[in-house]
C-alpha cells in the first residue's frame, strides 16, 4: 500500500479491529480503535454489499478516510 500511496493511486484497504486509527472529525484529530469508530457511526453510514463467494454473503461497509496510527 505504501507504493500505491507514493504514486498517489487510490486503493481499497481493510484494517484489523485491533489497530488504532486517527481520524479528522470537524477539525479535531481523534485517535481510537477501529471498533470504537464503528460504534460511533450511525446506521446510515453503512451500506449493505453482497459478496458472491461460494454462497452469497451480505456484509456492511462504511467508507471513511483515516490514517493508521504507528
């Protein structure tokens, strides 16, 4: 992913639930676990996506811009 960022390319990434992230909310940078961020989002923030694997599996997705804390 670092190489994609260097080339300024967009990508889709997933974050493990035990990772901390930093997010800019209304000009305030907050650092928290991804689980706490998910809990703070409204139901309307999530969109149902159906994955077609061996059998169809619905998952709920929220799209946000965050930074992974080091």
